[in-house]
């Protein structure tokens, strides 16, 4: 019933199953299975379910009879269906998300069995679930930053002595970010002894999986946006603007079995081959 296939918990999903039949044929019934699954995996270990199960964890399941056994007429026939998005007993719905080690997928599968010696027809369609954050965020928690050689971390004294002098300042307008609004801010190159090649903004997911008696925490890149190219003018305000990608980002979540956290990296790449990275943890939520 919605072109974008986006729904929220407790909303009704309505639609039709469209059958294109050449010369008509009989069938043993048309059924639909609706599932919401959480896929967890340790790095290089394959999927594991909650509690160490090798299967994905089911958080939603509906079985519908779309059409009783009978015959489909020649041409196009539509069969209506309807179901409500609600979690299974003792389960909780999470937002649709396609990650590397954590994924939450909602899917509709239509199955039409046509009897002996005839191929069973199947069709899968993913739909998306948006799950509003229960906690109300009143403080956007802006971040003001200043970067210079003395502020660098995890860099030895010998290496710092070889880094050309620089001074960079700026701010993120919020570190608690609504997912349906862009991440914004500004950065100023106050001074830089070496020419700058590129200025980039990187979104990083941090996924933690607690299963099979072990915990795995991995950070992976979601997207990288160039916000400045070439030797940027000094004392010029460069705007920061990043839209959170659908499906590949979701509200921050923490459960006993998995966590999804987010960071933003400001990356300054110099023409001489070295780069400076400033890291900002952010919290994503949905209104």
C-alpha cells in the first residue's frame, strides 16, 4: 500500500499479490510468510543467532492464507492481503538495518504450490520498519574542536616532530543526531605549513556481537564524503553536511546480544602523503 514500503510498529500492511497466468492454471493455495530476522556474525565466523544458535533470531512471524486452493483465470489476477507489524511473544522490533556483522531484515515471501510435476512459484519482497526511539532527546550536545600537533593522540614524539605545523578548528552542530536530518557542522583551516590535498567526512559503524560465549567488536566504514578538494583557503569556513544513508544506518542500539554505535571521522589528507584523523562519537536516534 506504500511505494516506499516503510512502516512502523503496530501499523497495518495492506497490498495485493498479483498473479500473471498464461492460459490459466490450478493451484494448491497461495500463502504468505512474513518474517523479521536478526542476523549476527562474528568476524570470519559466519552467522550466529542469539544464544549461540546458528540460525538467525526471529522477532516477527505471520503466516497468511492469501487464496484457497482453486484455479487462476487467464490474464492478471489480484489477491488482497493484510497484516499488522507486531513482535513475536517476548520479542522486540528493531529498525531495518543492513550492516556487516549485524543485520535486521523484514521480508514477505509468497508461495504458490501448483501440484505434482509443476514448479512452485515464490516471490520475496523486503519491507522496511522504522522504530522511533523511546528516549526524548532535548540536548543536541554540540561539539567544538581544535586540532593541532599537540592535540594528536596515539602519535609518538618523534613522529610529531616531523609533522608540519597546522591549526584546525570547527564544530559539529549536534552529536545526538536525528536520523532523518543531516549531520551538519563547519571546519576552518586556520593555518597549515604543508599543502592540503583533500578534506573528508567519514561515517563509521561500530558493531558488537555477544554470542557463542565471546564478544566481537568491529568498526567499518559506511560512507566517505569529500567536503573539500585541493589546498583549501586558510580561515575559510567549510560547511560539513552528511545525510545518513537508508538501510546502512539506524538508531544507536544496545542490547545484551548486540550493539550498534556510530562515529564520524574528520580526515585531512596532505599532498605529502600523510593524513590527520579526528574522531567524534555520535548518537543516532529517530523521532
